[in-house]
C-alpha cells in the first residue's frame, strides 16, 4: 500500500474556481514516474493546523512540461487554507491514447494496415475500427456515442505500429544477417556449461534453489557476483561518457503504463507479474526499466531543444516466462539485472529516431567487441517486433555448450507508438506540439552476458579468463578459478520422532 501526505495552501485570484497542480507540494520523481498528475485523490481531504506559506503557488514545484489539468475547487474544503490529504490505493488513469485517427480510419489505408497486421501475428482488426468510427460519426445519441468511443479505443489500441521497409516478413527464421564479428573459439577439450563451471569454482548456484525461490532462479557468488558488478560499472561508464543521464527507476509500475508501452499485463501469454491488488494497489513488477523510463515522461510536453534525450538505468527485471530445454541454467530466468538505454527524439525529418536507433546499436556492438565476444547482428522480421516496434535489431552471441546463437541484446525504434499512449509530446519554438518518438536498447543483460563470457573464456583446468576491460573492476584479477577452500553444500534430511532424537 502506498501512503502519501501532501500539503497545499490555495491562494485564489478573485473569481477563480479551480486550483492548478502547480499549487500542490512536490511529489517524488519516483511517484511521478508511475502516477499521472491528474489522479490525486482529494475526497479524504481534512483540515489541519494552519501553516505559513509552505510553497508559493507562484513557483510550482511539479516538473515543467506537465500538461495543465484543473481540479474542481469544490472537492477541497473551503473552510481553511491548508489541507492534509492521503493517497491510498489509487490506480492510474490515463486519458485515451492520441492515436492517428486520420490514418487509421481513412479507408484508403485499410488494406495497407490489414496487411501489416497479418505480417505481425494478426493481432488487431482494422475493419472493425473503421466500422466503429463510421458509426460514431452518424450517432446522435450521447449514451451510444460514449459506448462507441470506448469500444473504438479498445479496438484501435490493438493495432500494431507500422513496419520499417527493411524488416523481413515472417517469423524468426526469416531474420536477415547483417554483420558478424569475431570467430568461434576452437576448444581442444569438451567445454562445460556456465552452471558446471560456476559450481566448480564456487561462483554460481542454480540447482536446489527451489527451496528458497522456485524454478529459473540462481545465486551469483564470489567471482561471478563481482563480474556482475564489473559489467554494470563498465557499461555505465561507457554510457555516461557518451552523454547518457543515469536514472534510478522504481520496480513497481502501474499496468496502464506497461500496457501503453506495448506489453500485455493480462491473458494467458503475459510475462508480467501482477501483485495482489488488495495488498499492493494496482501495480506490477517491471519486466524492464524501459517501462519506468517511459512512464517518467507521461503527460509531459518537452521542449524541442531538450531532444534527443538519452537515459540509462540499472534495474532488476521480472518476467514470468517459460522456455525450452535449451533455456535451462541462467539463459532464461524469472529475474535478472539489466542495464537499459532509453531515448526520446523529435519527429521533424522522420529520421531522428532511426538515427538514435543506430547510435544505440553502435554502443551495443562496441560493448560486445570490448568484451571479446563472437556475435552476429540480425534485422528482425515482422513477427518478432511485438506491437510497439517499428524496427528491431538483435545481437546474438555464440553459446559453445548448447551450440547455438543466443540473443544477448536488442534495440528497437518504437516511433510514436508509446508516446501517443503516454501523451509524450514536444513543443517547437513557435508553440506547436507534436508526439515524440521513443527508442530503447539493452546495454547489458547480466546473466546472458556472463554465460557468454564464461563459456567462451574457459580453460581446460576449469578456470575462466576474465576479459581485460573488466579486470580493473575486479581488483585486478585476471582469472576465475576454484578457491582453495570452497564452501561445500550437503543436504541432510531432518528426522523427527526417532528414539534418542530431541525435538
């Protein structure tokens, strides 16, 4: 349960009947990342002891750029100047998305949109959207209009983003190879898996963890725990040197924010963990910091001069996904640490977001090259784009034990798909506003990166060579090897009730 107390001192001009959000005391940035500025509840407002000017209403403390939403002054008690209110179990309410209705509902585009839907797993019904739109135009009944608008929005948000001309059509087998870097390691012995090596050098525990956490879980210890932190520090240093702003993000996100980013929070195929609403309000565990970073800008009007924005975050990612036998170990897990890149661009030339995508992609390649990996770059096909991505590039590294290329990084250009649903716009100098574009990319997904490094850098004696760029973050150590006195685990069965045993 979230509880927030705030104090306001309304100072109204003569005849003023509403109180703007600028008069509210500041809310934490973390809360603003997940709560829209027009969802505060005042129905429990009660008078408290008079306080002198806590915050001048002439100097609003909410971040500049939030759209102005007026609050009916009648909802606040008028008997005193200062109020104390509590924020309990309030969910997020987003206004309907600012979709491109002119494009969606013009019958000239119906076949084009329908073909795009078919190429992207067939989710969405554009003909139903057009039909509802036409019905709404001729309806004269207010109640009917309200129902039609609701149904129209529900159907329209299912329509996926447009697709980049370079994206191949089809499933993952149609992914197009763009580049390949490095060479496969030729072992003169049978390589071991990261789980076996981790157990031998006392750095990883991935079995018998069900007693504590459940399946698809793991413990990093000693050298691998240090490598995890080394990868984070190495990656962040690179991003910060390239002008990224580091953000610490919340792990609890409203489902509306997650849905607006293009991820389903309900249904059989959702990968999102949803908390019990009776105990935790209406929130989910974030599957990626992209969700929180996008949510941080909900309802904001940015200035054109601020763009592009480049943000980086380190977060724990929670995913309720399943996998195949080849995904065993630490390749596909229910939680992991990830360094994420997120960007916001203008859309004046139509090329800004694709340029930022290329910038993120070059950073990803640079990280993999610095770590000495053998990897390939793929242009991902339409059925691998999900709903929000306009274009997606993946990096797959060679996994020698399972003898396959596994995805370790991806970057996506979502154009205005997320910004239209989250109401993220930017203002030009002349005062006109336009929806921004968003771009996201994985800088370093820790477990898969560790798996790739360990399996490709292993030696016959079971030790692992540490990449040179990480050694400075690991006290200068060059090799992971078996400790002199490893901690050994021995499971025993506790017998109760036997003769001579004290309970």
